[in-house]
C-alpha cells in the first residue's frame, strides 16, 4: 500500500486538487471554530472566566504540534526502511510547519498562563519543558539537514534524529500524570471519555480537525515544491553531465 | 460587532491574533516556496528544450 502512495506522479496528480481543497476546508472550519470560541460559547467561571476562550487556539495547536512530530517520525521511519523519496519530502515539509505550530502552542500557552497562573513560564513544569524540547527537536532537525553535504546524508541524519526524538511525544502527553505540572489533567483524550460539556467540546474538536486538514494542505504544497525542486536538480545534473 | 469580555480582553485578542497570523503566514510561506520551485523548473525545462 505504501508503494502505491509513494509514486511522485500519482502524488502530484492527487495533490493538485487535494491541497487547495484541504486548505479551503481547513480555513473555513478554523474560522467557524474561532467564531464559536469568541462569540458563541459561554464563559466558564470555573476555568477563569473569559480567558478559557484561549483553549480554542491553544489546544488545537498543541495537538497539531504533537501530531506533526509523530508525522515527522513516521515519514522518517518509512524513508529509513523503504527509502521512498516521497516520505523524505514529507518529513522535510512537515518540519518547518511543526516548528511553527509548536511555537504557536508555546506562545498561546504562555499568554494564557499569565492571567490564569500569574506567570508567563515555569522552568520546572514538565509539560512546558517537554514541549520546548520538541520545538528544539524540530529546529535541530532542520539545522542538521541543512548542514549535510548531500541529500542522502541529510535524509539519513534527519531521519535518525526524528525517530530518536519521538520518545518525547508520549512524555509530553503523560507529563502531567508522571511529573509535577501546573497543567490540569487530560480532559479530552481520556480512557473514560472527555470530561468537558459538548458546548465546549464540539468547537474544540472541530477546531482541532480544521488545523489538521489545513496542515495537511500546507504539507502537500511544500511537498509539491520539493518535487519540482528535485526535478529541477535532475535537469541541472543532466546539463552538467552533457546528457 | 466585536464581543466584549469582562476581563483579560487583551490576552484573549492577542491569542486569537497569533492564532490567525501563524496559519496565514505558513500559507504564504508554502505558496512562495511552491511558486519559486515551479518557476525554476519551468525555466530549466525551457532552457533544455532550446539548447
């Protein structure tokens, strides 16, 4: 099945319409989620009043940050095992997007934390620090790739870093249970179901879905750019070799 | 009409502003990358056909 999806020609034909469709649907759902968060949902006095509206931006960005790192590790593993170039292109495309979403998560969490907890940042909070580590892993992945002489070396070094760094993702998820954290326990992804009324849960889940669809569209756009870039490199190589 | 918040309005609007700017910025970044790569490929293909 992976081989069927690893064909660049098939990918280019599919992503030509799927990428803009994902971007349009994702953007519309994001606007709907923001409208719900700002105008429709009632303030929750148990969660600090109106500031809980930050949840509709911060939580989807946190989900996306973790999901994008898992995507980076998974595509790196596929490249490492089967050497499918499209998987390497996907990993390379996911990295800057994941870094941006992790930065968004950190920034919005910090701004939410000031009025809620009275501080912008806590260096001994396990959740904050593990997300910060993930941000540096994304930056490290991009820096490592850029430092390599050839594309194969960049793919190999990046894949190893991405796969090793994946151990951080479950640490982020379970950090509030294992170590001390000012963050509350999980309230959506729980074994006994979400501990949140539907009036908040529905726009939150749709907001998360919106960002994921939008992220998929952006990833496909960058992968298309990568395919075009590599085809251009092939033409240059042929020109230089005289063939 | 903009909603009126009892408190922390500055924090809420800042979070939503960043939440809009980052995806929009990523879209512009991806669009520029894609267009530059396509233009470069088109130019190289044209050069190959001519020469």
